[in-house]
C-alpha cells in the first residue's frame, strides 16, 4: 500500500449558486479538509495560545503546538501539507516571528529572523506554494508587505503603500494583493480594505466606512469575492456596532452584511470549494468559538464550546484528482468515506468500492483497484485507481474513485 504521511457602501442582493447534486459533473479539484485555529482557552491552554486542528464537523480535535510561544494566525499551504503561523519572538516578551510545520504538527521550523525590535506576523501562502507573504512592523517601519521563500529564504519588502497594512493575501491568480489599512490618525480604531497589483500599481480602496473597523479580508477560492469583518452600521443593519461578517465582489461592489446578531463575529475563512465560511463568534474578542455558515449567511454549526478564545480559523485544501461525478458521503457522522468522487464509473459502484476500503483491511487494493493513500494531518485522501489504467492498450478516460477517510 502506498501510504504517505505529510510531515461608501451599498448593500446588494447576493446570488448563491446551488451545489451540484450527486452524480452531476463537477469542476472542483480539491477536497474540503480540516480546519485549523488558534486557541486562547482558559485553563486548558495558556493564554499565550496554541494551534489546533479538527474535522469540519468539529470531531477529532488535535493540538499541534504545546509551547508558550504565543502560536496564532495559522495559514494552510495550498496543497494542505503545511501550516505557516506566528510565534512569539524567542527570548523576548514582545514581538513575533513566522514559523511553519507539517499538517500533523511535525517539522517545526522558524522562517523569519526580524531585527530585535521588529515583528514578523500574519503569514499567507502564495497560491502556487512558491512563497509566503507576511507583515513586518516595528520601530522604523509603519507596516509593509513582505515576501519570503517557503523555507524563509530571501525575505524582501514587496510593497509598502501608505499607512500600516495588515492581513495581506494574494488573489488566486497571484495578480493582486488585498489587505486592511489603518486609517485612524491615532490608534487602531478605523480600518479600510484595499487592494493593489503585486507591483504596487492600481492601489484601490474596496471598502471603507468612516469610523468603522473594516478588516481581515479573505479571497474566495475562485477570486471573484472577498469576505471581511466590519463593525459598520449601514442603514441600521448593525445597530450594536459589533463586528459582523460581510461579502463583496472582488472589485468592492455588492457589499453585503451576512451575519446579523449581537455577537462579535470575526476572521472569515473560505472552504476550499467556496460554499462555506468558517469564522469566530462570541460575546467579545476574548470569548470566541469557531463556527461554520454558508456563504449566504445560514449558520450551520458551532465547532467549539470553551471558555476563552478560539479564533483565526483557516480551512485546509486537499488536492483531488479530476473526476466527473460527485457521489456524496458514505457516512454522516464519525468515521467513513466523505465526498466520494468517481471517474469512468457510476456513483453506485463508486460508493460500494469506498465502503469496501479500510486502512486495516484491503488497505492497498480493493478488487481490481489499487489504493494510493496519503495522510493530511488527520484525514486520509484515498484514490482507488483501476489497474487497467496502466495497460499500454488503455487510452482515453481512466477509471478511479477518490474520497476522504477520517480514521
């Protein structure tokens, strides 16, 4: 068995496309994997924070870091195999550095070595995994968007537009950078969402309500929309003036508030298939739980329930082979095959094959299919490939079944 372990704003109507039904063709080439988040739980975890992951239904909670290094701001690599995150600067009570580790929490490596009074934080992977964006701040620096190699090599100031920049993120086509800018003259009470080309040209403000805290932008997987957090009150839709989750088109048009409650909602993160958002919600920024909703604002489930703060979720994208059918889940709860996909055979046959496979029995093959299995930090990606695909006489469509399996 091949088994690998990877160490001014107006609201507008928002049209949500329906999900593909089982058996229909589907263009997605990723699975929705696990969710990582930063936890500042009372008692169980020191208030300095650690990084956790779990399945997107809240099961199989795993703590990846266990140190007093103030671990936070985790960001999955595009292939779902690694996590970049912020740590406390070693031997310093203040400021930060950027580190990375595998999806299972192994192979921890510090990536930045900032000057003594400066901080590196808020990492964001390039969509092709070739580099990492991050923020550098401190004395002598107002802000600045930096770039480094995936192992921390050759850190360089990429762009330094006016003001202080936070939470930079690269568009899926790698042509634009979105970020939050501090616009208040004193303190950090007023932010705006801005975007620019990677060469610094065409700096544009997408969303800026005077006096409002508009922050934490996140590109949709297809690059057409951006999710943000904002405490803006437009037309009386947010009378509490607490943080809510918003969506807008990538050019800043059609901005729409999608949460409406008296809670503090922050830090939206897209599911890899673009149908859902993970975010944190609670009574204030120190008491938060991770939640999941549709992109239409329909709450689906709360994933954590602890005192303290569970924040900054990010959703793992797991690469999937090209298929022509989506067949659904084999099990609704607990372990089992999830998001079964097929190419060259029916969903009925694909589900039967997925049901026959297990990591302990027939782990390397099922009938005339060989299994290629990879562990993505707690969830297995299984690809069953028909042996006839390797025949010299076999041309055209290959026959395979692919799914996620939760051990």
